[in-house]
């Protein structure tokens, strides 16, 4: 591929990533603020709606495996899903009952979440050097998330249905733009679909390794307190009076990018176990800071909780993805990642979404929420998972910083 053509494709794919995460970021951070403070849904109802994204993560491998991998070009599937999604987002902005919002969000998430895999596929199949080009292109996804939340927070739209309309508009743009992306025909057109491989069940043989099994169980459990943060942080910050909460929360994505740059040095300095433990400890600290912070003299605690996102996410979840890739046999690497994603962002986040909603309702009297108790309960849960991993994860391995053969 000529250099000029390669850079042109890279720019087009970067814009694709940017738009895709503008669509996601516009509603994902603030949805429970809108549901609980504007539509007056209970925490349990809001948690259930938020959990539709986890349900979609469990189902999307089937959609991608059956459709994009076998029958239609990736860019056409991507464009069609976004155009359908735009209509559903508009309908969400007009819905006011729990049943209607839940069903529409479930339908929408089933359209949107396959696009995460599709954009990765389009990128990986159309760049010259995946190891160097993909991270640069993927960075624009984070920039898209940051940009749209600066808009949402800056214009005070966190309690408004306008966030869904912004997402719908971006989805129309993304849908039309997708049809101009490099043609990426189905790669597995003549292969039979295997549901076990699609969601990674073929990799269950790896669970015979006790250390890996402990890691997987801890990862699923860690997604429960993780859901507390993603589900209700924006609602909490708005309720305690933080101005431009959505915009301030994007500092978490900034810290994630900075921490990614530092991870090679961390891998050389610390063992895998210590990195995972520090990641979980950061979750406990983050929730304690949220519990005791306020929008006045202790605002620095809230800033600290947001900025811990880089350590919280990269030390545990990103490191876990690399560890999974290292432990899996060459023929099961993709399948193993599918299994971990299904169990964590699917099963774990679904349980966490429901549990976080039930928990906030348990700490609510009338319309007054005891946010301090809510966050401390999550800190306690994170600490329990930390102790379980400290006792049962018996490995002195390190993350390899060189490419495995």
C-alpha cells in the first residue's frame, strides 16, 4: 500500500472511530442522570435500563459472527446498524415509561454494540501495520468520547433528552459515512457458524489452570463494582452540585491515555499479581473518595476519583486482556478474549447494573439518596475481591513486553 494511500485510509478510519464513540459517549455517561432525575425512574429501573448494554455485549458476537463475518461487507453492516440506531435513539428521546425506554434501549444496544467489533475489524483489515497503526487510530475513539461529553456537560444537557438526539444525529452521520469506508468483504463466507467459538466457550479448557480460573472469576466479580461507577457517577455528581459533571468526567479518559503510555514501564517494574492488586485497590480508593468528596472544599477528592480511572482500568482490565492473550494457546487467543469479554462486559456488567440499581434504592429514603453509604458499599465490595485475588491468585509471572512468537 503506497504511503499516501495508507495515510489517507488511516485518516478515514480515525474519523470512523471518532464518530462511533461520539455516538456512544453522548448517552452512555449521562443516561442514568436523565432516567432518575428527569423521568424519575427508581434506581432499580435505571440499573435495568443501563444493563441493556451488557445484554447486548452477550448477544453481539452472534450478530457479528452470523452477519458481518459471513454475508455482508463490514462497512455496509456498520452503516445499516447506525441508521437503524438513529431512529431508535430518537424514539428513546420521546419515551417516558420504564417499559418503553427499556425495550427501545435494548433494541438500540443490539444495534450499537456490534459496531465496536466492526470498527475494530475495519481498522485491522485495512492498515499496513496493526501493531503501530491500530493504537493511533483507536486513540480517536477516546477523543470522540471526550469531545461529546464536553459538549453535553458544557451546555448542561445531562438531565435532558437532547443527549439522545445528539447521539441520533451523530449516528446518522456515522451511518452515511460508513458506506464510504474501504470495502471490507466477509472473511468467513464459506465457514460454518459455531456459537461456541463466537462467545469463546471453546476456551473453557483454559479454566483448568487454577490461576487463570481465579483471574476470570475475579474479573467477573470486579465488573459488579465497576458498574456502580459507570451507572451512577454522573447522577451523583449532578446531584451534589458539580458543574459540567460530564465534561469533568472526561478527565478519566485523559488519565487512561496517559497511563497506557506508562504501562510498558509498569510491566517491567511489577509482577502481574501486583499490577492486578493495585488496580483493584485503586477501585476501593476511588469509591472512598467519591463517598467523602463534595462540590465545595473537598472537590479535590472527586477530581482524584475521576483521575484514578487510568489506573483502575489499565491496571486490571487492560492488563487482564494482555494476560489472557499470553496464557492462551495460539489457536485460542481470539476465542479466549471472546470468553473473557462475554463473562466480564456481558455477565459481570449485567449483574453489576442490576445490583447497583438495587443498592441505590436500598440507600434511598423518599427522594433522598444516601450516596455515602452507596459508594462505601462499593468500596467494601472491591476490597473483598482484592483480598480474594491476593489469597488465591498464586502467580509470580510478569507481562511480557516483547512480542510472543
